[in-house]
């Protein structure tokens, strides 16, 4: 069995018309289209609700949405399974979320990682292929889209439950894939905590752990007989940026025969179209980073450096002042004195920094390096 796993799919202004009309050639190139067609099963992350009515929730960051007509392009991609465990699936509330589920169900596209309540969101998806069972478990860090006991949303990563979910799934399946929506955007290495979490997932039965959400290609490691991918970049998310982070990505090809094998296929955005890349540097850099994280102390040291770089940015957000003012104030030898009332928007931003694992870890890392 050949399974292809890609990351974020988000129709944007540049290709919404192509998605709506099902013009696949305006979205991906012929080589990538052929690669998708050759697979037995295709898994992607739907990073936006599919709905025709906007009702943005209160949050920091963008509220993504795409019209339900975009399902025409999705079908042309041959998507079999979407993970909905991400930080945007509830961007326009429960009505848009229900519209997404309805649109996928009506077009025979399965989903996992989100549901009408926490119990539904926690359910894995099992692929049955002859005498083999492949389990897919999806969860996300805590931002603004997490399901509750009686609240729709994404399956949250929970240290008291998620590992047990994976362990139970492994008892039922021959091979287990975990899709973890977390880690810091634009950071190509795991944080110490992210590495610890992913390794524990492997110990509990995951054969392949893939971290999505970072919008860039990261690195990989083999651990306990399993494989962990720390960031594979976007799949189709055109227009948000035009740099190496957003332009390059990895498509993961999993072959399950007598033994499992994994191939990394480099992708590149050119003129708004996603295709298989011939740039050897994409995989070369990926492999270099994968060797670097094997060095004792590298992950911790690199993350401490990153935390110091991000610290001013987080403080600026919390205090509600410009970074320039903070730097000037620090040069004067004293801390900022924040006296004005914090706005609701500011409260939401602070909430996100404290509540989300990746943001909270970075902020605390900055304190430690003061």
C-alpha cells in the first residue's frame, strides 16, 4: 500500500477560482498530479473551514475561510482523509465547522481530529487494506479551536490522554500514524518539549509522527524504531508569503509492504503552482538539519538561542507597545511600566501566549535566558 501525506491545504485568493472550478492544472503541476494519482491513499491537513458565510471568532491571528465550492478542487486532488486537528478549523464558529463536515461527508471525504464534541474529536481513523490496519491519530496544540466536553472543535493534545489514545490504537492496528499540529512557526528544529512529546508517542506505539503547523521544512529523526518529522511545510497555501519557508515543502510517501519505507518528495511553488522540485538543496538541507539534532545538547542550545531572539517580540505583544519603544526603554536601564487598561484583543493575545504550548515554552525560555 502506498500512502501520501501532505500538510496544509488552504485555498486563497490566488487559487480559489481554480479550486471552485476544479481546474487542477492551475493548482499543481503534471508531475505532482501523477504522483497523487499513483497513491492508494492520500492524507492532508485542511487548515480552513469550508463555508459560505463568514462569522469570525475572536482570536489573535487570521481567521481563514474558503467557500464550499472549493471542494471541487479538493476532489481533483484525490484527498481520501483530512485531519481537521489544527488552529484554524473553528475560525468562523460552529456553523462554519458544521458546514465543513457536511461538505466533506457529502463528497465522500473522511476526516479525523475534530468533531461536534471532545469525544468525537478524539476518535482516530482506521484504514483497512486487505489484512492490514493503519491507524491515523490527529491532535493539536491548544489555541482557539479546541473541542470541549460539549463544544465542537479540534482534538487537543493532552499529556494525560493522548498517549493512551495512541497506545490503544496500536493494539488494534498494524501501523500507526500520528499527525501533531504544533511547534513554532518558521522554526526548523524541535523544541526540547516537542521532541520529548514526539518520542513518547513513539514509545506508546506510533510508527510515524509528523509535526505540521510550522509552515516550513524542518528535520527528522529515527527513534525507538519509529520516524519523527519535525515540520514538512505547507502543501497548498499560496499567497501568504513568498520566501523559502512557504515556497518549499515535503510530501511524505509511506510504502507498507513486508516492511515500511518512507520517501521524502521535495515540493516547490513556482508562479503560484505547486510541483515536485528538482532542487537538490531542499532535501540536502533537510538531511543536514536531521544530522544536527543528533548532536548532544544541540536541540536545547539551538532552542535557547531562538527563545532569546523571540523574547522581545513576546514582551512587546504583552505590554502592547512597539518593539522600538521596548528597546529604547531597556537601553534606559528600566523595565516598561504598563498602566493603561488592557484591551480585549490584548487579553486574547496574552491568553494565546500562555495557553498554547509552543508560545508558552518560548516565552518561559526567554525568561530563563535573561
